[in-house]
């Protein structure tokens, strides 16, 4: 059976690092790293994510302030809130929970965030910095995946890595981080031909396609490391179940190491968000 990469446990280590940095910033500079979380509308999944982020922040000593706007809010109102948060020196990090209701322009909102407060790493300046190998604030989920990979691989150089999925939030920044770590990187997606054989040739597979149990044991090279970013809520016999993009039971028999869902990438994402908040706070000291 594959080694289990325990995201819950690993995230507590990252959160301890965050807590120590919070304490340093308080003792040396008298500041409390503060994260503003903006939630527009009532998307149930987003509400759960935001609640979890606020709870973990509290535990690590990061101050979090949730701003809830109703689903009909205008682009102007949202931009104005971003403007207020940009200009508030007590706020070090700004996160706008995605997706936004369809009448709002996500790109415009992300571009409006002050890049030094962009703890999601989604602002074009931060995206460009990462692509150019000068990463500043790095998207949280891929950052968490890299910490998990380094638990298994002390040296990633020369590894064949396949990222399944090409989203701006996960797939693309994940590929950039793997490339920065000297992996040979392939991005596979819904139009990719021979996706199975591409994956079967990989030392590392990062599954971020958003399709429940897309990847089964036939896709995996014996001993490969499999990181499952998927969180798919599926109705099974009238019960809601969280499923990854990886068929865990079968793949765990083939892989060398694997992350579970839940308890894998999810907790790491939140821990990295808080890490980014302390980093952003420190950078704003000068
Ligand atoms: N929605 C799903 N994942 C994310 C994320 O990492 N950041 C934000 N802001 N919204 C999300």
C-alpha cells in the first residue's frame, strides 16, 4: 500500500510556523497579521470554505475579518470595498472568495487588489512573477501541494510530473512551481489525447480536473506519487460524500504515496493562506 501523505497533520506543522511568525511580528513590531475575506452571495461551498478559513486563522493568531456582500451587489460596490481594504494599513491580506456571481467580473476584481495584499497570488503581477521564476505570493493550493511533494521527494529535479487540469487557481501555478523545482512538466486537460499513457509515464501526478474519480489505477505507474486536489461533492444513496479526482482505493494499491480526500490538500491550502498572510504582513512593514 502507498504511503499516506497526511495533510491534516502536515498542516498543523505549517500552522505552528504561522503561529510563531505571528508571535514574532507582535513582539517585534506590535502588529497582528490581518486577513480580510470577501464573500459575495450565498454559495454553500464558498460559505463552508470561508468559515473554515476564519476558524483556522483564529487558531493561528491571525486576525480575520469576513465581509459579506449580497448576491446582487454591483461591481462598483465590490470595487469600492477592495479600495477601502487596499488603503487600510491594518489589513495585510485580501481574499475574494471565488467563484463570484456571474454578473461580476472576476478578472477586474482580482486586478483591483493591491498585489502586496494578494494572498491568493491571483493578481497578474504575482502570476507573472511566478511564471518568470521570481515568485512572490504563490497561490495557496499549489503551494500546499509542493510541501506535500517534498515530504516524499527531497529532490524533485528531473522527475516527470503531469498536472491534470489547467485552471488559473491550481493547474497553471502548480505547473509553474514544478518547473521551478526542475521537474519535466506536462499539463493535461479535457482535450488531451492519450491522457492515460501520459499519466502512466509520470513519477508525479497532480489531479486537479474537478471530476470525481477520473484517475484510476490503470493510469498510474507503480510507485508514483499522487496528489489529489479534487473536492467533488457527490450524492451517494441519498448521502453527500466528498470525493477526490482519484479513485483512492485502487490507486493506493499501485502508487508509492498518495494524499487522501478529505484530509489531504484541503487543510494545506488554508495553512498556506495564513502563511501568505504573515508573509504579506512582513513585506508591508517597510
Ligand atoms: N475558490 C476555490 N478555491 C479558491 C481559492 O484558493 N481562493 C479563492 N479566493 N477562491 C477560491
